[in-house]
């Protein structure tokens, strides 16, 4: 049997990782400034993370949500404290797409409506509902087409207000657009979404799957804009590589048995990984570090020729050029052994390093760019 070939891959086979570094099967070392799509938040193979998982595996690795799992309560309490959302409820699942599916379902349950507003260049996942609110027809099959979704331009408050009616169940927006090219919503736009949702009794869903968990210098990116969504979706950096995702739910949204469900969501190992990540974020002050390292990197990149724009916050950064970056990214990987990311905007280099990245490691990237872009 062969794998179903849907991923464009490099020829590199990593076999070991530590901190911000990977080693391949030939012993070559690579600097990881992409973290496997922003998944590696606290560094590869962090000792405390490994200890939490190893200890839990020796006790119990899995049982379903038909039993009481105290680790879920531990995670919810800690997450509430670190995020500032201790009055919200937590639902646990397995992936970002699944988190968004559940957010959309809850919004429809709560409002009794089905229309949703999303935005141009949005990416929310590849499953049915999540894909319906993703602005990429190339990955949308006929079964995914959904006339309940309205796509609008980002940061155009006037167009948003004109489109809003009492038929809208929810507005879904990324804290920072990731796949779309590191585009930030404005404070005015986010606050307009909040006001319109309140006026029309719709729900505000913020997708923090890539931009959450300290990456932008706040726990969630939307906290830069002075708003509180009704539903906040999380994944990627939440488990530092362990498949886990979640949904924070405003107290006005009431639960009932059977409303949501997940076989694997909130299992013992997922909770152990998630608790470890939050403990490391706290003990190593990684949210403030992300802001500091992001500012440092931007200051160094300001002197790199041919970069026409630096977008983003904290350690969620996009470098925009007036040409395709495919060749630069390939040379960074194979000549300088540095992993970086792409986006739907082919003129962009996307940087999503572990929040533990150092100035010395960032300097290696800047130096390589100087050599490639004289």
C-alpha cells in the first residue's frame, strides 16, 4: 500500500528534534522557524513536556468522555487563568478544523440561524463546515459548497454593516490571517464585528488556531484589539505536536448532554500535553518573550534589501516581496538549512518559530537573508 499523495514535500526526513532544531536521517542540522505550521510552541522535545507525557503514559493514556477525567478540569482551570477567560467553558476536541466545526454548530444551535459571515483569504480548515467558511475554491468539493456563507473584504466596516441582518448566526474571523498571508484585522473592524453581533444577536467566533497560545505577544491575538468573542477556537500550539484542540465558550451559551461530542477529545494524554504547554508558557514567560523576540526580528529585518513589507505581531511574521519567494525558501532550506513557511500569497515568507527561539537563532536567519538578497 502507498500513501495517498496529497502533500508537496521536501526531501528531508527529520528523525530528532530539540528546541528550535531538527536533525535529519543523515545527521544534518536544521533551524526550525516554522514549527510545523505554528504547532511547536514551547520547542521540540521540551524536558517538562516530555516528563508530563511520559508520566501520564505510565498511568493511563486513554478513556472516553463517559468517565470522569480530572486532568480536563486541571487544564480548564489553568487555561482560564493564563488566557484571562476563566468565566468561559472549555470543550475539547482534536484539530483546528474540528474546533471550528463545533463553533459554527454551537452558533447555529444558539441562534437558530444558519447564515455565517467570513472574509476574503480566510482559512478555517478542510472539513465540511470549516471549509465552507474558507475562501479557497480550489480545495472545496461540490459537497462543500454552501450558500449560507457570505464572504466579505477584511477590514471594511461599511460593507460588513450593510451585509449584516437578523439572519446572521455568526461572524468568523482569524485573530491574524495565517494561510492568507499574515493579514491583521484593525481594531476598528474587530470592534465593529462585536457591536454588530450584539445588535443582531449573532455570535462572534474568533479563530485563534494559529494566532493563539502567546504567539502574537498576547495569549490570543484578538486581545490586542480590545474585544471578547463569544467563541474562541484553539489548536496547533495548544499541544506542541500532540493532536489536541479546544473551544472556549461564553457563559451565555448553555450546554446540554449530547450537544457536542468527541471520542478522543480531552483524553488523558492530550490533557497532559496541554497542561505541560501552559506550565512552560507560564514558567518561561513565553508570551512576553514572543513580543520581545518579534520586535527584535523586525528590527533586524528592516535592513534586509528587497523586503517590501513586514507584517504580523510577535512571532507570527510575514515578509512580503515583489516576486515569488519559492526560490529563496528553497535556498534557505537546502543551502542554509532553515525551515520557513509559505502562504497562499506566493510573494510571502511566513515565520512561525517556537516561542523559545533565541536572538542568536534569529540572527542566523537574518544573516542568510542578507547573503541571498544582496
